[in-house]
C-alpha cells in the first residue's frame, strides 16, 4: 500500500485526537458530502449518532488511527454525510485510500463469515495477537480470505486483446481475467483462461503488477503475454464479444485507477520491450 498507511493490529494509546472511520453498511461507506467525499475524522464514531458494532483497528492513515466498523441496521446518513459504494468512491480517491477501503470491507466480510466454526459449529473467537478467528473447541483458524485472479493483456502486432463480459456496462471492453484454481500456477491460469474464453494460445507470459480488488475479495495479478496461435472464438458465457485493438481503435475501457487500464495503456504505448513491468515494482 502507500507510504500514507502503516498496517497495524493493536490500536495505539488514545492521545485525545481524532481517528479515521470506515463506517460500513449494506456495501456502502459513510463519507462526507464534500467533492471528493472524505472519510469521517472524529474522536469517537458515536459522535455521529450511530449505533455500531465493535470496531476493528486497521492501522495508521496519514498518522491517525484508522478503524472500520459495520452498522447493524440500515440508517440514514447523519447531517453532512452520505453513503457511497467503494467502486464509485475510487473515482475520486487516491489508489492507496481505495485499497484501504478494500481492506476494511474484506476484514468486515471475513468477520461476518466466521462467526461460527465451519468444522464443528462452535462460536469463533478473535485471536488476541493477529488478524485471525479461532475455534476454541477444535482449533480451526480462519484468516481473512483473499482470492487470487489473473488479469491479462495479450499482445499481437501492437494490438491488445479486449473482450466484453455480459456483466460489463454496454459498450465497455477490457482485458480478460479469471480466478486461479486449486493446484494451478499463475502462468497456468493465464494460459487456461485465455484459451477457455477466446480460444487463443499465448507465450512469453510476464508478471506486470498487482492490485487488490475487493469486489468482494480478489487480488488481481496482472500479466502481459504474446499471441502464439489460434483465432478468436468467444465462449459466449464469460466473454460475448472480443477483438484485437490498436492505438486509435480503442472502445470504452476501464478508468485509469484500474490495473486493467494500466495493462491496456502499457501495451498500447508499446513500452513493453523497453522495460517490462519496471514501473510497477
Ligand atoms: Zn471448531
């Protein structure tokens, strides 16, 4: 994450100053009505007049303690505040703050899904020393879940392979992506996904960069590769339309804050042979 954020598990002693609060309810965060919206910065979140569950400490953001907390019941936003989803907030927030919001969302989702042991059904308890939930009866340990997925820019003669998922907004195209299956290397996932979705073979698979993608709990691992054979045949389910796009031919593509866009820009800029992946390490 960024130099602005220092991850932590145990809150620092109270110095009387305010804290940042990621207050979460029904997949939205409470933010100020400013443009761009800001996180609440208050000493106690109770000052906002909200009824809350236990807070989780995330670390220090811009030198102040940062907590996340979920509302038990849907509640109107207090005066001067609004509820917004993280995807929309990402448009106006720095990448590091969006990543921190993603961390908050994933920690709360993990807590919600691990109230009871998945093996023996006993109530789980927080581990006092690390971000883990433990079963006092059978010893099962549950950590926050992260689901790795690959996202891939396939390059062919200066063009990039873009496809459209039926889930995308009308007209939107992007590089292809898919979840890692048990037992696979990331490179195997890249080759399998591209073959399954568009029937194309690839070579020269190279790591590019990664981006947490908390919708709900992915880590996007970006790769570039080159076309090695096969013409596009879409699978009709995951991908309903696909093609090769060069500079000046690009359709509607994802915003600059996304790794998808960074991959597309990278291939289109033709910088791959100059310094592969170098800017992202
Ligand atoms: Zn158990």
